[in-house]
C-alpha cells in the first residue's frame, strides 16, 4: 500500500518553522518592551538571558547531552557567538529607546543580508527571480519605514546594528556543526544574552534595582517565549534552503505592527498596511517558486 498523503517539502517546513519563530519573537519583543520603561535595559537583558539559559540547560540535561559541546570552539560557532552578542546588545537598546514599529521594520532587512551571505559564503544558488522578490520585499519595508533624516537618527541605527548581528547569526547557524544540538545552541545563544546584559549594565541610565513582581513575571515569561522562538528559528535555519526560508522573517513585522497598535498605541497608516501586504506576497512567491522547481526536478 502506498502512502498517498502529500509530503511537506523541506522548504515548506523550514518556512513554517520560521513563521512560528517570528511570531514568538514578536511576542518576546512586546513583553521586553513593556518592561523597558521602568527597568534599565541592561538589567532586563541580564534577567532575560539568565532565564533562557537556565531553561536550555535543563532541556539539555534532560536530553542526556553535555551542556557545552566541544565544537563551540570551531570558527563557525565562534563567529555565530560574536554576531549574537552584537545583535542582542543593540537590539535590546533599540527596543528600549525606539518605537516598536520602527525597530521591527528595520529588522526586516535581515533576509537581504542572509540571502547575500548564503550566496557568497554558503554558495547557495540564488537566481534572479529570488533577488527580485527580495528587493520587492525590501521595498515593502521601505514603504513602512519611509526613510527620512528623522528615521535614521541614532536610536534607529541601534536597530540597524542589531539587524546585521541577527542576520549574520542566522547565517552561521546554518553553517554550524550538525553535531551541536538545538538545545546546545540555545545554551550558547542565551549565555551570550547574559554577556550582552553585563556589557549594558555600566551604561544603564539608572542603577540596578530589584524588579517589581509584575516586571519579573513578564521577564520570566519573555524567557520562556524566547526559548520557544529560538528553538523554532534554529530548526528553520537548518531546514530547507536559507534563501527560501529567510524571507519568512517578514512575518515578524506583521505581528509586531499588531502589537504596536494594540498595546503601545502606535497607529499604522495606509502605507504601512500596503507595505506589509507586499512583504507577505514576496515571501509566498518565493516559497511557491521553490516548490515548483523542486517538483520539476
């Protein structure tokens, strides 16, 4: 008897993991930003990192794996760690000091960096149609962001630096040794957040203090959501082609805009809504095209 049920392609599965990851990351961003006005960003980042690291250590021990894999000293993982620090450091500052809609919009340029890196460093074939689709998706981001001298003020540049760090982290996640499990990558990734928090502490505008019960509860929840998002992201970057999966990072923007509207009083206009629709359309086009090509071969 043959199995007539359709099989999910690696690219479709990778895209699904990416959408789940981006939705959870948008929840994480909103939770973190809700704490940032009262708790200094360095301290909030430190507590978030400690929570996520503890969860991943427990998951790793439960799986019977060593907490730190010897491969963490390989160049690809060391580079991944370096870019993780850059991304977490500047993105935490951006969440604290920049509107969520602006921060999330700038972050959507990451797929362009990932796609270029996949073509140049991982030697993935990226045809003209994908480059055009990525450019159209980025045009959708520009429709939302509408770059002006005000948009590129210093606090917006924090988001740009965070975006570059995250994009390169994702690329080196793909190049990381397969022997390193998702849980072990998670321990390393959240340990880096602890480092980022410690680096931010001396620059916090106020001295550290004990968080209020509500603040601590939201940060602990942020850690749980962050672990789930990080796991889904790692699976996404290890499933399918990077240049196909990466555009689905755009889904984070749509969820973030919804949270910005509901929880932070930001009101997206028509250009923002049109840009979001364009972003989603390019992601769907990229996936459908890759599935047709796979079927043809």
